[in-house]
C-alpha cells in the first residue's frame, strides 16, 4: 500500500477565559502602580522578558502562579492602553452626557429652583403687582366716573334742596366750578375736595334743628373769656346745642374763633352781648331753670339760622 504521510491539523487557539482576562487586568493594574519600573522596562528594547519575570516574581510572593502568556498579554494590554479609560474631549456632547448621568440630582435642584421662582412670582403678583394694578384701576374709575358724578349730583341736590336760598345756590355754583376745573385737569385730590364740600353743603341745607341754651343742673350755661390777644375786654358766650325735630342731639361742624379750627361737636358757645348774657344768667338764678332757652332755629332748605336773641358772630368749641 502506498505510504501516505499523515498530516495532523494545528490545534485551534484556546479562547481566553474570564479568569485569564481578569488576571491580565490585574497585571495591568499592578504595573500602573509601579510606574517607575514599568516606564524603565518598557522604554528599553528587549527588556520585556525581564519585566515579565519581575511580575511573575511579584505574584509568586503573593502565592499566585500566573502563566507567562497571561503576563505577556497584560504587558501588551498596557502598551495598547486596552484597559485604560480615555474620557472624550471637552465639548457640548460630553457636557450633555454628564448632565444626563446626573439628571436626578440636577432634576431635584431644578424643581427646588422652580418652586422658589414660582413662590417669588406669586408673592410679587398678589402682594405688589396686583394691589398696584387695582389701585391704578380704582384711581382711573374715580377720576373718569365716580368723582365727576358725585360732584355733579351733589350740586344738583343742593339746587333741589334750596330753591330760594340765594347764598346756598351761589356757594354751590362756586364749588361746582372748582370741581369742573379739577375734572378737566384730572386732579383727583381737587375733585375729592369739591365732592366733599358739596356733600357737606347739601347736608347742611337739608338739616333742621333748634338751638337751645343748655340749662341742665350741673352743666354750664354760659362763660366769659378774654380775647386771645391779651385785651382786658371780655367776650360772653351762651352754651347751646342743636336739637332735631325728633329730639335727637346733632353734632355740627363749628369753627372756633379762638384758634381757627373747625370741630364737629354737640355743644358749643355762641358769642352774645353782655346784656343778653346777664339776662340769661338772671333767668337761671331764679329757679335753676332757663325759661327762655330757645336761642334760634334752622329750617330745612336754608343755610342761615334764625336767631331769637342777638348773636355777635363768633363761636367757641372749648371753655
């Protein structure tokens, strides 16, 4: 039979096991921790075998037997930077990746910041912006509608309430002129002043009462005062109060001639001649009661008081 040569196939390369890979990674790590030794050995040609021998000795001292092939693989891996992580260059892509990795932490910060911003904006709106807007809106309504209407309505009410009182109608006309001027100038304080003055005039015209000298026991019915200028003369006053038709005491605005201030009071003094003062004093001394206590009356529809006794034109609110 012919002699046939037998050809034996080459054995297939054994795949690296996980243990081999892990040992190779450990070899690389060991060499990184011995940077001076590695740098010296790898930079010199032909010294790779010595480096492997040294590594083998290191592992042998630790009781670990590592095959030369695994040590050689570790050395090659270090040369190729196979187990070394090289971060990507700085740029927007890397920044985006970093943000994505830390999204939970950034998300918490973002939520807290958003809540703080919303809280600040809400407070600003309801505590500052909204009240200011409402105040501006109210001012515009008052200037364009409320105050002009109040001024003109109060003037019309005065004309209706005082059809024959020339003084009241002239005073109302003057106040209306001031109000219309303020309306043209969009002068809010001026409009408010005119509206208030016309309203006071209207109330004064429709008011009705009787001026009565106070004569109750224990209360003063009259006083005399020296003028503030230091004169030796005396001013005499009867203390009166305004009583409405239903018996209710009224509080009236009264200008005190001694200090020029106007106060709203229920009792005030009216200046009278000394003879009238003495006459009322004698009336009260008789039996403690003033028989003729009616001093004057104010009718509805007029400004003037009809005085039943002489009146010298001055009043006081304190004594």
